[in-house]
C-alpha cells in the first residue's frame, strides 16, 4: 500500500516519512486510532516505505514497483509478518493461531484495509465466537522473530489489535520489546490502547491517527466509488470519522436520501395541526425503510440538527454543505436554537433508542413527530 492510497492523514504520513529519512526508526511503534480509521492502512504503507528498494532518500512514498514493494503490496513479502486475533472455526478446529489464517487475512485486507474486528471474525467463519491472540501465539511470536530478515532491510511484525492478547502472549511481546531482535520492527495497531499493559505502552513510540474528516470520506467515496456528492456527504456524516463504516454503508442505503426525508419530515412536524394525515403517511414511509435504515436516518437527523444549531450561531462553523442542504439549513436555523436544541436532540435520541429495541416504528415516528413539532414551535413563541 502507498501513502498516497490513504485519504489525507498528511501530518502522520510526514511524521512516518521523516523517521525513515532521518534514520530514527523506533523498533516498536503503536498506531492508535478508531476502528474503521487509517491506523492499519498507515502501518501497511509505512512497512512498504521502510523496505522499498528503489526509494530515493527524500521520496514522499515508496516506489510501488520494485520487488519489495510488489510483494508487500500483495502482503506476500517474507519479511512482513502479521499477528491477528483468531479463534477456532470449521476449517481450524484446534490450535488457532495467526499463521493458519494468513490466506484469509490477505484476502480480507486487500479487499479493504479499513474493516474492523467483527468483519474479520465473520470473514473467517467465527460465528458468535470472540477472537483473541491466544497463549498458543506466544511461542509463534518468539519463533517468528528468531530468524533474521530473509531479503529486506527490516523484518516487520504488524500486530493487529494487541489489546486482545492473552497475558502469555502479552508477556512474550513485552520481552521482545525489552530486548528487541536486530533489524526487527514491531508495528502495533490498536483501537483501545488503554487496555494494553502499561509496561508495553512505556516501550513503544506512539503514532496517533486521527479520525477521517467528513470531507475526507466524502471525497474518497466520490472519487474512488463514484458515489454522488450529496449521498457521499450523508454517508460521511453517519460514519463519524470511520471510513470502514462509510464503505460498509455506501451500498446499504444507496436507495435512501436521508436529507430529503428529514427536511420533509421537519416541515410536517412544524405544521402538524393541519397535516396529521401526512404525518401518518410519512410514518408508513419510515416503516418501509427497515430497522437498520431507520436507525441510520435518525442518526443522520441528529447530526444535521447539530449542524443547524452551529450554523445559527455562526455559519463559519459549518463551512461545507451541499447546495440543497445549505438552503434548508439556513432556513431551519430559525427553528433550532440553544433554547430547544437539547430537547430536539433528546427526542431523536429517544426515537433511535426505541427503534434499536424493536419498538413499533410507526408509533415511534408519530410520537416523535408530535414532540418535535412542539419543540420547533417553541422557538417561535
């Protein structure tokens, strides 16, 4: 993977490049970031950059075409190793360790490096079992690093989700971090670093990976997957910084325009007294969305209400809005004020809570509409 394949993240990319250019590469680094973020992708791009055979001293990226880059890009380089959470499955009935799942891991990551643990567990057929880095992995880890690099400058070990290590595996890793083998680099990729042993934390160099911005995700979906701009921004808003979540939902809600639904809904709520029949028809439309899309629509509504409030305080707080949203948000800002914003947010949050717990969607929608309407009219009283 190239750095250039990863949206934005310019600051951390520069930090990683400089560590190589200045020959200050720490033997153990902890990439910490949210699930669905860029942490694993950056670790992969960094690994390729480190061992690139044709990279100029001040190059911004690995060359992408030398033998080392070609093998690393396919996750098939003999000096690129992975330790990942696994569990017993139908194909691996006992002694589940990472090495037995490498074919599945390569296919999983090459398809999309922004997926999370549950995606991985489903990919290997774990069913309802939980994955971990077991005590059996401890011996594998020690064996893995006992040999020198085969052909690259560095032997690289990427440890994905080290917070799921069994204590025996954690102690094996700690021993290696205390007495690192020569020319071996450990890249730990964690979504919950606070769960790691403090002694491990103290022996790694942190690499803080920020969530993707809404603009990053919007541009990526638009440019790489040809998602229309308006829809891409709606998906990006729901993703909350997770490109993995955005990629998972881009097809699931492709037929639903949440902005159009929300804007029409709010107009009906405000005028409820004369449009009761329309609210009932809208509730049927809401019911037809299906439960997951109902939840996403309410989550989108929450995000848009927050944008409306910020826009009313100062339009500079919401610099990027699609054309259709811009006009609606400017007009709706008159009805969302500090006076009622908390109550509007509570009503939408409560609706999401009830839908999540299998309440009747039509009843939830009508009840929420009544309550939202009264709060919107409150801003005009």
